[in-house]
């Protein structure tokens, strides 16, 4: 009788036993890594709810790390993500948090640091069936799924910035599916998230950054 690991392929697009705990976890981490310039030096995962209780047995830890390494949900290397991360020099830690309960049961906070010293903190939620949402970036509540290509603009909450963004989008013939503004507080850091059903041109970043009130631009291609 042959032994079959839980990390063998159980479906056509997934490694592991659970779409929420493995596929969803890999997708969250894959989205998060697109928000910071490579190469990554360190990543810390704080897990809540069901993630915190079962992350090792369900392979959530390997899936999160695999997503951070750029592996898709059906990549067999997820099973060996710990070893691969060590070989690539990526420092990683997992911290289960079972004291904070006022969160979605499949929630993870990801703190990333790259070689340049940039730090990015992202909160993601696994909704089931491999669907996810990013709900927080650097302490600011946001909402995007990664199902569309996304343009994430970090800006000061000041008049004229949104007009500049929409003008640049129009100049690049970007077809907007959704556009939402999230802010820390009036006059402070804000995030404009624009989702498009087409590929976003790389040149859009330089044009947006010509406005001095725009601090950073991130492109997340679907």
C-alpha cells in the first residue's frame, strides 16, 4: 500500500487538503509579495482564527511560504517551501494568535522586509474556494481581490490627487472596472485602488509619480 501525503494533488489546481487553508493562503501571499520590491529578506506571518489552530496540519504554513516564493496553488514545490526558502536566504516565522477573535477565521497578517530595508504589512483573508481579499495595507483598511489587475496608489489625502490619477488613466486608455479610495484619516495617508480587466501598462507608474503628493505606485497584474 502506498502512502499519499496531504500535499499530493487533490484537485486540478491545488496542492493540499483545503481550498481555504492551502490554496487561499498561497494566493494571499502571492498577492502580498507583489506589493514590495524584490528581493525579500524576511517575512513574518501572524495567523488568526482557524488559520492559527490548524495552520501546520492543513499546510497553511507551507502554502503561505510557497506563495511568498512565487509558487502557484498547484505548484508541487509548495510541499518543500520551507527548504526552498532557506536555500534562497529568506528568513521566515509563523506566529499563531488565538487571543484576538474579532477577525475573519481565515486571516493572516504578513510583514515583509526586502533587502533595501523597505517594510510592508498586509492583511489577507481566505474566503473559501481559493477566493481571497486583501483587507489592510500598512494599517489602512482596503479591499481588493486580485481577480482583476490592480493599480494601488499611495498618496497624501489632498485635493487634486484623484483628478491626476484619473487623467493619467485616461491618457493610457485604462478601462476601469472599479475605483475606490481608502484613507487613514482626513489629510493623511490614502490609498486609491483601481482595478482593470486589462493589463496595466508599466509606464503608468512614472506618470503618476510626477504628482508630488503621490508617494508610491504598485502594479498587481492578474
